[in-house]
């Protein structure tokens, strides 16, 4: 299960060089599909910086993946979201926990909320794409595969991307 990349300092987070290194190793372990190792690194990072929302959020995701303790994982991720409500990655991780639990409706809401926080961040968009949520065709009276829907849909997508860059 892919994650956020590397550490970003969030508002109100306290971290040290050592805790950052542990966090980055945990991300690497998650990307290598080794959630148990990632969880151990995050536990060590949280001993150093227990109020860091990025660490908490990723730890919650690891709890869901590794221990399948979805209730605890959800509570941990929700705490991280409350600590840093403007961080899209915390919401993405909460959405991943919901999806692992089988609650796709709540997962979609979290991914959408993360996307609305930062429309240029790739993680929420990737998760929404993974869920298979698509915009309706431009011309609803034509099939989605019709050439007009394909080309006008691509144009709409490019225009929306340009609009949100500025």
C-alpha cells in the first residue's frame, strides 16, 4: 500500500532529526509492504514526538494494515485529523483505514475532503481514482465511449486543471 512520500513538517508538530529519520524509514517500509516494520519505526518516532499528527496518522494506517484493529486505527487517524485539519495526508490515511474496514462511503468522503483541501496534491486524487469514481459524461444522452464525450471530456479535464493552478 503506497503512502505519502517523505515527512513534511505540519503546523504544531514537534520533531527531531531522529524522529524524522524513523518516520521516513517507516514510509519506506510501508512502500515495501512491510507494515510490521513500519509500525515499529513509527512507535519509536512517537516516543520522541508523541504529538506529531503526521506520525499519528501514519501509525493509525499501520495499525489498520498490520493488526487489522480498525477501531483503534480510526481513532488514531481521527485524532491526527483534529490536530492538523488542513493536512490532506491525514485525511487520506483516515480514508484508507475506512476502505480497509470496508466502509467505502466514509473513505470516499475523506478522500474528497482531502482533495478539496489541496486539489493539486496527488494522493487524494490517486485514491479517488482508485475507487473508480468518475465524472458524468459531458453529453449524457450519448454513451461514455462516444468520440464527442471522450474529446470534450479531455478538454474539460484540462480546463479544470488549469483553473485550479491559479
